[in-house]
């Protein structure tokens, strides 16, 4: 298993360069085809109380803003791939970003998305990474809006609890795990006497040539996300792998506590799968 097609979300955010840098690094490492995808939000002019719509000049302003954002995103992608020697393509689609990316992601092996930035001036929807991962069924690396300190994948923390989601994430992350210098299987128990399946996952990883270190800790549900980030910092982890717990219905997001807190406060890239 390897990643042969990587799709990176290219909005007009000032932080888009952070995820583009990671996407280029990963495409070079895996010999992957890199697709830059820009989604133009549909123009939905408001209707006034008397039934009229805004003047044409207002609609022209919306269109001009959309073209400006597309140009900025395209320029950032072109700059990122310059001299990289990669197979690349650029695509633009109109629609809601979570729906469009979720659909296009089904034809890629790995996504590169940006952490939701509450201070961003662009029109990307909130909870975009979670929505896309849940809708697409494909793994995604979510890059913090502060950027990645180093190329992700040398020291990996695999969050494990024996669930379907953690198993899915571990399988999807195998290309990273097999290349890593150090793999930590981090098992969080809810009580010291809890039984866990870490011996089984270590055996499974070993059959893939991955020598893993098992680490344990105890936490309540509310503390798990913060504990993961704390232990990752202690171990100089540069990539966290975890299952995304939640579901999306009628564009409303419901996430597990660990997923929610980790995505809000992440300081290193996180590979998520559902």
C-alpha cells in the first residue's frame, strides 16, 4: 500500500502555504501525483424583505471576490510546486467545500487539509476537515494553522483503543508507519484495571515490519484529547494517527470528545480516518 494520489485543499487562506508545504513533501516522498483543488463558493445573493435582490453591482462584487480568491490559491499552488519535479494538476469546482472535497477525495489516496482557523478571513466552512473525512471515507492529514515544525512521519503516535475507527486509521497510516523511525502505540484507559488490545496491535504491526513501543495512560473521556497532545509534545511526535469518531447528518457535526478537543488544539499534524 502506498499513496499514489494526494489531494490538497487550496483555499485563499493566508495559511494555505503550510499545508501546501506538507503536501509537496509527502508527494515527493511517496512519488505521488499531487492535485491542488480550489472550491469556489456558490454565489447566493440575499433576498430583501420586499422580494428584491441586490443590484448587479453587488453580484459583480461577489464574482470579483471569488476570482480574486481563486487567483490567490492558484498562485500559492504554483509557487509550492515550482522546481519540485512532481506530477501535478490544478482543478477548480463550484459548490460547498465540504461536499465537493468529500466527493473528489474518493479518487485520491490521501488528503491534506488545514485545521479550522477561527481567525481566518476566508469563507471556508467551520469543521471542514471533520466533514470531509467523514464524507469521503479516505484518510486526511490535517495541518495545524500554525504550520508543521518538520516533515511529518519520523516519530508517530498511533492512538489505539481497539475500536473500528482506530483500526481504520492504523491501516490507512501504514505507509507512514512503515517508514517511521519511531512508532508509539498510545493506549488511554479509563481505569487502571481496564483490559486493552495493545499486544494484538503490536503483533499486527510487527508483521508489517513496524516495531512499535507501547505506552499507557489513564484519563477520563473529557481529558483524552489534551492528554494525547501533552504526551505527543513530551515525545517530540511529529505525526499523530487517530480515528475520527462522529457522524455527519444534514450538515450537522457530532464528534467524540477526544476528536473535538484534539482538532481544536492540535500543535502537530494529525492523520485522521473514519
